[in-house]
C-alpha cells in the first residue's frame, strides 16, 4: 500500500512539472527578434537550480511558481516520513531478534518466531532503502523542475511557429481522423 501511494505521488508530481511553463520573463540581456524584443538572462536557469539545491522549493519561488512549493515539500516530506517509520520498525525487529539470540523472550514480538523477525527486518530495511531513494529522487526532481521551468519561461513562442489540431478524412474508409499540424512561417 505504501508503494502504491509513493508511486502515485511521484507520477502526480512528475505530470504537473511542465504545466504553465511557457510564460515569458523579463531579465537583463536583450536579444532582438524580427517580430518583437525578448529579454533573456542566460543565468536564470542556473540560478533557479542553485536556489533549489540550497533549499528545496526556493527555485520555484525564484520562478514565481509558488503553487509548486507545497508539492515539493509534500513529496520530500512524505518520503522522509516513510523513511523514518521504516527505520524505526527495522530497528525494533532487529533489537528483538538480537535479544532472542541472547536468550531473552520478553520482547514486544514474543508472538513471532525467529524467521518472522528476520523477514520483518528485511521488509522494513527494503522499505527504508526505497524511501531514501525517493527522497533523493524528489530532491533532484525539484532541482530539474526549477531549471527547466526557468529555461522555458524564456522560450520564444511567437505566431510564426504553431501546432494546431487538424481533422482530415481517410480516403480508404472515409472515417474522420484527428492529427496535429506543425506550421512554421518564414
């Protein structure tokens, strides 16, 4: 159940990283275009990535995407919670097994035999290790999101380049098909 929640959370955050990513940003260096002037700062993506590396969510604040900050902390915080919980339970099973090897039987898992204690240790150790990978993965994803979002804010989107949905009729079976057309005007 914990794996399903973690995977669903990861996919939700991954699917929402590129939403609203093509707004233009005003910066220091000006680049002339034939139709309009766009201000581009080539260091903006690096600054956003650096800020996110220093403090998760700070790059999103630098990009003025404040709605992403709770997602960053929710993903990292949830993974950290599962890491700490699995680590605690791993140590409980490990300590109970060590006490069994010393001859004591008065632990909290007295209803389990030695093989179940070993299986519990392996289970919670694996969950702990997966949670640590999720923490690192969400941290890196936070940095990548800030970098890509800052780069896409400076991306030149004008009327010369367009992708439009098209409807066309298939000549063989006369069914209507849906497609995309990519148009570039010189």
